[in-house]
């Protein structure tokens, strides 16, 4: 094999995944306090975008199966493979990670200069972001549960340290709460999946999904195997409900992560205490891991089981939407407010996922809702990360993020206000911006499946508007306050970060077709298994 | 015709003399001589067993020959060590050399 | 497909483009911004005229409806499609919106000349006009909704243009939220309608949702499906068009600069609701109960808002409530079956209400932003052009022959009368309300004109008022012209056979049968209006127009006046109920989250972990620690002995070894065999 062949045939997914990780190691070679640290970090976080774009170029939207596959036996005795690949569900997420992480790093240039964020130096800070990026890539591309789970957990660790070392005043409490709570969910999921492994002798998502699709005598091959395995325990009652139990365990892991009401209470504290870059990653990318998990694991494997509880779950999703929005309305801290808005927006994704699981309905509606979930994930990733970024900028300039202290900023920082306004309107689902497309698709897809609950959830878009406009009004409008006189508007770098976000929001809002084309085939495969 | 027991007794006596020398004398060279005697006592045993016990292959003899050769090598190394120790400590008394203590 | 249909998208696109470019301008680029925006609008206006001409020419002797559809995105095995449609309704709306917008843009150059955010203002105006133009040509309920929301956004931005005033900041939010309440209904209706018909397009060669095949499908479904969808969509119209009970945002929206008020309250945003009902008329017709509801809501709003307008002091608020009332008329017209009548009123109202608002803008500008009519007075000599045009607008609004308002209002009353005759009983309510509303309208306009233009100047600012510049008077004149003559387009065909053939009706709905005009209604409504003007003229003169004098009506019926002046306390009622409830609920949820759920889940999981760790500690200390500690002390003892053994003397080691061997031998001898 000559060099040319190597560069044509290398395993692009693996290289992309570990590229930031290598960057993190490389950072430690630099002298502490070097001004080059952040540039190097930016380089290593941005470079994977090239891989992602190359993948996008080679990606075949018509193919439903995973592409760019690479499979190596890892622990053959436990049928654990290192198995990665990118399909329609993950392509959008890979792109989102590739876009959002460099922006986060670039945005973080602002904070690493300040004494507060400099508590432990810039080097670990950027290294943690880069490690987080590797974890995210891994979690979005893995096709084997075992190695997926490693990345899933590994992405918790850098975030824990980002919060613990660089967070706000209550960071220790928040970091532990975040870690322990999500970990409890993960453990539940791990236990559930171990049962699945014992029953099927496979960790492979593709294989497991195939088993769940194969039906015979009223239940899927997967369910049958699980019941047979549970049968060996000799408790008939347990055997009867074994699939439900395992579903519940796995479900819990993702429900905490997304989060679903009432498992969301770790989120406001965590987001509020996290440093701005951490909050951007948390809301923009990590919360998507949960939804992605629903698409990758829960729906393909336990779609039928979930369908039995679809009404209850959709009610919970509606509660997530409505209660998230109402709680946001009661907040006085900008960051907590936007944190609750994240709960609110992810509720739409969950509504789509749960609606799709219901047993009735036709293929196209389900495909629409699932595509909508992906668009909504993408859109919310951009807009919520953007909002946290802007809040960080406001906090840096005003030294406060309490609604009651702010006011009349528009006069002083018109560009910041304008760009944040666009991001906010994208978040509240204004047509022409990204948020509307996802919400419309989810609602339109879910409506034929469960009209009443969808109608209930639509009220959420009113409440979303209510709290976001209240926020904007408090921060930007009203009489100009002299204490903001010295405040400077956005610098060029800040304009680049927010400009890219805003441009993407417009792009997806006006022409969502390319994004939807990416996911459509994979979504159709998934939807077909649920009809 | 001496029996196996006679040879073994001889070897035991020789061994004890060697051991006594090795344990009681301070001079490192004498200690070395004692050790050589103990080795040779073992050699006598080897040859004796080879001679009296079946099967009568050449194993014991070859074994003894090896032991002698090794003893020779060991004596050479041991003496070289003694010289090195003497150069270092200006003494060949084993009581002055306690460097093995950890 | 004709060129104009294929390029219909250009009409909204040009203002959007202008808005996008001016958004990037700095504050100083005032002239390029105004030039760009007005230029784009002028082009849109020309294109709208082309579109209108195409409809006129092609629609000769029949209805023309041409649509240009495209796929927005594909999903599954189907797709979401959007499109633009050119038919008489959209052509009429295109003309109205682009014409009035263009005049208002020109007016704004004069009105906003001192404002530091002049550039931004034109950007928002252009965005607004673009959204409105997109709304009227949408051939898809989805696209219509999208434009609808953009209209909401731009009104939000424009109402809050002077965002440093807390009242403006409150009004912008109120406008957006209140209309969005209606939009919730609209959106649900949209989802439902889309689901039932399976297409997002209105007209799609027989497969559109408003074409007979799909409507038949909905009608065949029976039950309340058609009614529910219609009413849900009507919720959106109620929000945008300020129908009771969602009218509260509209008067507050007067916080925006006056050209904005003209734009929002005359031609565009508020008309969107009426237009929506007009556009969805085939659906509303499926279940008659839907149209009846529209009629009653409209009738109530028409009367309700007119009474409030009688007791307001702010020149713009009077016009705002008048707008609410007139929108009620339009809804009433549509609801009683007068499809053409309602839209004709929309058409004429756009001109004279824009005229009145711009006239009030001219007055406010001249009086240094004084808006209280008690502090004006005597302006007829100082601002003659404004006075004349304002009177034309007022007469048109009051519905005096031969001004535009007369014809449209008369047509509505005519249809309402037929409605009452056909159904009987409660169905006469719209007609009666309409007639009383006509009286009140004429009355409060007389009151306003008397207060503003007659008597003596009652404040310093008014004394020095000067006629406005031609930037502002030009549009007034153009609108005045339309207010006089637009009505003749709908001249009933049988009164004077040689003048008209009700051109408007023929243009908009050639297939629809028009009721024969009734002389009694014309006479009756004219009489009512004249009596009202006479009453108003008599009451508001002499001492009533002196400085410091109260309203004669207030002296006569203080309680009634107080209720009317406070708008029946609807705002206060909402604040005490819905707003309070929402915030209380928010606080309750917050509390529940923070304390109850946190307690259960966070402390629950933390507690579980803690209990586990307690158990772990117990095991550690009793089982593991004991063994471990024991091991340690053994090791320590062993180490002490070890220290004696390892003294580094090789002979010592040898001694131990040999002694051990001897011992082993002895042991072997004793225990062996």
C-alpha cells in the first residue's frame, strides 16, 4: 500500500474522532501560559470539520445503512467490536459537532484571558473541550453498544471537570449533581443493555435493530430472546414483563440525559454553573446525545414497547414543553432561563420521538416527525448554544446576568442585540429561521398520531414566545442606563462566531431540504420498522 | 568394596568441613575454599549415585563434569570479586563487608 | 405559465432584499437606505400593477387563478410544497398593500427625518411590507402562516421602535403575545387542515385544499371537523385583526411611530386577518355555523370598539378603536355571506384609514408629538391641506355619500339585512349592531374633527403648529383621492345604470350573485350618519371646545364615560386573571421544580448513593478493615524480624541457610517416613 492509497482509504471516522484527542495531548507540550494554546486548540477543533465535510461530500443520501464503516474485533469473547459508521441519523450530528465545537473554542477566547476562568489555566480548559469533542464524535458514530457506552460515559468526564474547575460559584455542587444524576441513568441503561446482550449475544446496533425488525408470531425476535432469557430465571411474572423492564431501564438513561420531565432538575443548576463554553457544549451537543440515543437505541430496539406507553410518554413530553417554558418564565437569572428553555425545546424532540412510537399512523407522517426531530436537534443546537454565548458576552460586559439588574442595553450594544434577537427568534420558532422548520415538522408529523396532545404542546410555542420576549424586553429595552455607557459592542471575533451561527439559522430556516435529504433514508428505515 | 553409604559419608564429612570453613573463617578467600569443598562433596554424591543406582546412563557423570566446570568458573569469578572487594574496602574480612544490607 | 405568475415571488422578495441590505447599513446611511427601500417598494408596486393588469385582462368574463408551486423539502415518499397564487383576491390585496405601503414609506421620509435610527426604521418597514406581500400571494396555508408570523415580527419591531420608552417595550410584547394567542389556534387549525387534506397547497390543479375535491372530503367527514378547523383558523384572524376578545393589543400598538400605525392599522397587518378569512372562504362555507360565528364576533366587535372610541382623548387611540370597529364590520360582512362586501370594505378602509393615520401623523408632527386632542384645536387654519384631507378621510370613514366608505359599508349592511331576512331571529343582530355602529362612527369622528381642527388652540405647541412638508402632504393627497373615488369601483349597478356595473364585484367574484341594492338601506344609513354628524357638531362646539373644559358627555353620564374611557376595564381584567394566572402558574412550577422534584430526584438519587455508601462503610469497617488492619500489624512484626535477618553479612546468611537445612533434616528425620 503506498502513501496515496493510505490517504484515500484511511478510516475517516476514527481519524476524525481521535483527532481532537491528539490535539489535547499536543496542548500539553506547549509551555503554560503560551498565547498559542488557544490557537492550537482552535486548529484541532476545527480540522475535523474538513473530515466531516469530506464525509458529507461522499455521503450517499439514498443509502439507509451506515456508511464509512470500520469494524475491528476488540474483545471477541464478549462479541465486542470497535464498530463505527455514519448514517443519516448521525451525519447531521457529526456536522453539528464539527461546527459547534470550533465556535465554542473560538468563543472561549474571550474568557480564558480573565482571571476567573484562569483559575486552572487555559491548557486544561481547551484540552477538556477537545476531549469532549472526541467523546461526542465517538458517541455519535459508534455502532456497537459497548464502545458507544464508553464514549457516552467518557464525554461526561471532561464536562465534569469543565464545570468543577471553571464553573460559577456553586460549581462543585453542580458538577457532582450533574455527574451522579446522569450516571445513575447511565447505570440503569447499562444494566438493561447487559440483559439484552445476555439474551442476544450481540452488542451490535445494526444487528439488534434487525432482530427487533424481524417479527414472528406477534413479537419480534429480540423480544422473544429477551423473554426466553428471562424465562431461565423461573419467575413467570418477570418473564411476562421482561421486555418492559429492560425498556424502562434503557429509557431512564436517556430520559435523564435529554432530559424528560420530571427527570430534568439537574439541568438548570448544571447549565447555570457551567462556564459559557461548557454550557454551549452541554446544550448544543450533549443534550442531543440523549435524543440521538432515543433514535439509535430505544426506537429501533424497543419501538413496539414504547408504543404501548406512547400516550403517557407524549403527555410527559408535553409536560416537558409546557412546564419547561413556565419555569423559564419564573427565572430571574438569564442562564437559568435559557437552561429551562433548553428543557422546553428538547420537549419538542421528545414529542416527535414518542409520537412516532405509537402504533397507529402512516409511514409518511412518522418520517416527517423523525426528520423533524433531527432538524430540531440541529436548530436547537445552534440557537441554544448561541443564546448561551450571547449571555456570556453580556455577563462579561455587564458583570451580571440578573434580569432585574439589566435593561436598556440595545442602545449601547445594538449589534449584540440584533444578533441575539435573531437567535432568540430562531429559538421561539419564527418562520424563516431554523427553529420553525423542526417544530412544524414535528407537530405536523405528530398531529395525525395524537391530535389532542400535539395541540396541547402547541401552546408551548406561545409560552416560549412569552418568556423569550420577556427576557429580551428586560435586557435590551427600556430606558438607557448610564451604567452601561462604557460597554463595547461586539468585536470582530465575536461577530464571526455569532455571524456563523446566525447564517446557519437562516440557511436551515429557508432551505431545510439538504439537511432533510441527509437523514431521510435512514429515517424511512426506522419509520418502516415502527409502522 | 566400599558401598554407597561409605561414599555418602565421605561426602557428608567433606561437606561439613567445607561448611565449617565457610561459616567460621573471616577471610573471604578461606570462605571461598570452604564453598569449593562443599561443591566437591556434592560432586562425590553425584558420581556415587550414578555408579550405584540404575539406570546406568552417563547422566551423572556429565552432571558432575558440568558442576566441576561451573565450580571452576565460580572460583575464578569469586576470586576476582574478592580482589575487587579488597580494592574497595582495603580488607578481605567478610565482617567488614555489609553492603548487602538493604 | 405567464411571466408574471412565475415571477410573483419577486414582489415580496424585493422589499425583503432591501430590508436585508439596509440591515447591514450603518446609522449614517440615511439617504441610501430610504432610496433603496422606496425604490424596491416602487418596483413591487409596478409588479403588482402588472399582476392586477394580468388578472383584469385574462379574467375577462371569468375567474382567473394561476398558481406557481414548488417543493420546499421532501420527506419520506412525499413532500411539503409551497406556492404563490395570482387570483383576483391576491391581485387586489397586492395593489392595496403595495400602494399604501409605498405612500407610507414616502411619508416616513418626512415624519422620521429627525430620528437617529432612520435607517433601521426603513429596514423594518421594508421587512413588514415584504412579509405582507408574501402573505397575500401565498398559495399555501403554511407559507401564509410563515408570512403571517413575519408580519407579527415586524410589527413587534416597529411598535417597539422607540424601545427606550417602557410603554413601547410593553406594547411590542403585548402585540406579539396577543396575536400569538390567536396564532396558536391558527397553527393547530393549520395542522389539522393539512392532515385532513394531505396537502399544504390551496390550489393545485384540482388537488389543492381549497378545491372542491378536498373540501368535499372534509364536508363528507361530517361532525365538527369543518367547523373546528374553520374556527381555529379564525382564532388567528381574530388575533391579527383585533377582534374581541383579542383586540387589546391594537390600541397599545399606537406606541409605534405614526407611519407604523398607519401601516399596521390601515392597509396591512390588521387586514391580514380579514384577508385570511377571505382566502379560506371556501372552507368557512362548508359549515354555515363557522360563518355565523364570524358574523357575530364581527358585529360585537364593531359595536364594542365604536363605543370605546367615543370616550378616548388620544388622537391615535380613537383611530385605533375605530380600526377595531371597522375590522369588525369587515368580519361581519364576510360572516353574513358578503364575501365581496367584506373585502370591498377592506379595500376602501385601507385608503381612508391610512389617510386618517397619516393625517394624524402630520398633526402630531406639527404639534411636537402632542397626541391629546384636548390640547389641540384650531388647526384648520394653520394646516389647511391636512385639514381638508383629514375631513375627506373622516367623511369616508363615517360613510357619507359619495365617499368610499359609504359604498362598502352600504354593501355590508345590505348583506346583513339579507342574512337577517333569511335566518330571522338572532340573525338580525349583525344588521342592528352595524347600524348603531355606523351612528357611533360618524359621531366620534365628528367629535375628533371638532376637537382637533375647530375652536382655539389649547396648548402652546398647537399654537405654533405649521403645515407639514410635501413629503408628507403628497401621500395625503394621493390617499385623499382614493378615499373619494375608490368607492365608485363598487357602485351598485342598478342605481345609475350608466355609471357602474359594480366593477369590484365583477373583478373579485364574477360567479357570485350580488344582492340587488336596496334604496331603503341607503337612505336609512345615510340618515343615521347625518343625524350622528349633526349631534356631534352641536354637542362639541362653543364652550365644549374651550381649554380645560371636559367632555360634555362626561358631564352628562360620568359613570358611563369612565367605563368607556377605561375600555370597559378589559386590560385590567386580563391582568388580574390570565396574566396573573400565568405568572402564578410559572412560579408554582418553578417552586415545584426547585423544591419538590429536586427533593425527589436529586436528593433521591443522592440519598440512594448516600445509603449505599453507608452500607459500604459498614462493610469496610467491620469486614475489610479488620482483616486489613490485622494484615498490616503482622506485616509490621514480620518486618522487625526481617530487619535482624537482613544485616548484609553473607556469612550470617549462610549460617541461617545451613541452620535451616539442618533443622529441615532433623524435621524430616523425626516426621518423615
